[in-house]
């Protein structure tokens, strides 16, 4: 049975599927990235809302960030997932690291991830080029973080072969390794604050590397995908603002999911804002007007119907 038929069967016996009513699905699986990441924190809160409001099982699936999340949704292993728009764009084009076009669509735009390059505060790393002879984690292997790290490093003529010791660690593991003195720097693509970095900053002195020139190069090369952004002073105890790049996040669903399923999930997501905010402050950005901003990623027709009916740009 194909995915649309499976979704249709789940809907066949359902009536009154409002955000507090019966569910359009028998269960929901959320592809959510690594523990302590913003995706994971928001997914746990949303899963709790699904269980509370719809009275169905809702599971949060650990993954290796956006690339894994998109594959899980496309292959039917997850119903919805979180992903950055740069990786979604590659999936919709069928470009590397994907071997073909993935059948995904957006339910909502969420918040922005920031590229964070965390360095041990020894004073020996002042610019991106200084990573050449260091021990550096670029994020999990084949993760969205690694993908962005590669793009940034290439602006200064670095690739993984030109760094002395390259590791592929998720942020929570990289933070542990830096605390142990085994890493000089690690890359994170995440919302502010990223909990693993915040925890690390509470245990040792760290700095974030400012990359104003490199951020500009990447923004110019990939217009409409990356944005020039600043990490405010005070974040992780820093005494100055950090220049970096940002990229939007979206919640995705299989493009062949029934319209009613996408409609109700979008409705519930927006209705769950306060619970999501309690899980992580990045959810403050969630709202009907910002949710329709999915950049180049098309909205599912069911989500589009929700926004048309709620008319977010009126009033």
C-alpha cells in the first residue's frame, strides 16, 4: 500500500479532527536530530502536545540532523521532521548528498539556525584559517552541520584534508571532548542557545569565532538560502557580538500526505506554541505570519489551506 493510501486509511474513520479533537493519524513519529539540540527539545514538547490533545502515541526519533530527518520522512520512517532550508533545497533538486529527488513539502517555517564555531579560549585561534593545524569536529558525519562547515572552510582554502585532526561528532559529544581537552574547536548549526554549548560554557571558558568575511562570501554564493546574522553579546557569556550566517528551519512532511493530515498537523503546531516556548525560546518566533515563510521550500497543500483559512496577513 502506498503512503497516500496509508494516510487515507488512517483518516477513514476520523471525524472532528480539530487541534484538541481526534487525530488524523494513529500515531506520529517525529524525526528530531541529536539530544540537546533545539530540534530535539521542540520535538519532545510537540510530541507531548500530540499525546495530550489527540490521545495517540507520539515518538521522537533521534537522528543525525537534517539530512537524516528528510530521508526518514521521505521513506516513511517518520511522519514529520525538522530540517534546514539549505538541505531541503538539495533534497528537492536531488543533489548530493541525496541520490534522487525527495518527496517532501513544508508545514511551517520555524526559526533560524546560526553557525556557531566554538573554540577553547586559549587565544591561539583568531580566525578561520587558524583551524588548519587544530583538532576540529565538523559535526556529525553527513550532517547539515558538516555540510555548512565545508562550505565555510572552502572560502579560506581549507577542506577536511588540510585540517590536522578532523572529527565527526554531534554537538553534545563534541562539547564533552572539548571539556576533556581533546578538541580545539567544533562546529554547530543550531538555534540560540544550543543547550550543549550553553552547558559547556558553564563549565569552561569558550569563545565563538567571528567570520564576517566568510559569511559574506557564502551568502553571495548561495542567495536566498543563507543570511548574514549576528550572535548577540551575552550569549554563552561572550562580551562581544559574533558575525556568522543563519539559515531558516522548516517542519516537513511527505508531499503525498493527505491534505487533511497536513492541515491538522499545521493547526496543532501553531496551537502548541506556548508549550514549545517552554521547551526552548526559539519557538517564540513561531506564528502564522512567520510560518508561511519557507523560502524556496513549497508548502504542502494542506498547510497552505490552513494559512488561507486563518488569513495570517489580515488583522
